[in-house]
């Protein structure tokens, strides 16, 4: 299953919806890959502890055509940041 949440308008709750769905599916044992491509990185901040934040944004690495690796948040939940 693939779930995508997108909108060009800000303030519509995209990050909140993705955060909730990601944890819900992960707790059910489904493998989840959440991609935080927003330059503000609010999903990353919500999912990761301050000490465990990835070093560099995935959106920057993708733009530069460099490899992107999922960052483990939970045993079933990984994050592209």
C-alpha cells in the first residue's frame, strides 16, 4: 500500500496527518517509510529525538543526486529527511 499526503497550501495539517498515520501503521507492524521533503523538517523533528536527528536533509541529497538512506525511527518506521 502506498499513501501520499500532499498539498501546495501550507497549514492544512499534512505533517500532523503523516505523523499519525506513520505511527499507527508502524504500531500495527506495517513497514513505513515517511519522507519529509519540506525544508522546515517538522515531521523529522516530531518523529526523532533532538539527539537523534539525521545530519543532512534528504531533500538536499536528492537535489544533488546523491544517495539517500532511510533513518530508523522505530523497528517498522524509517524516515527520509
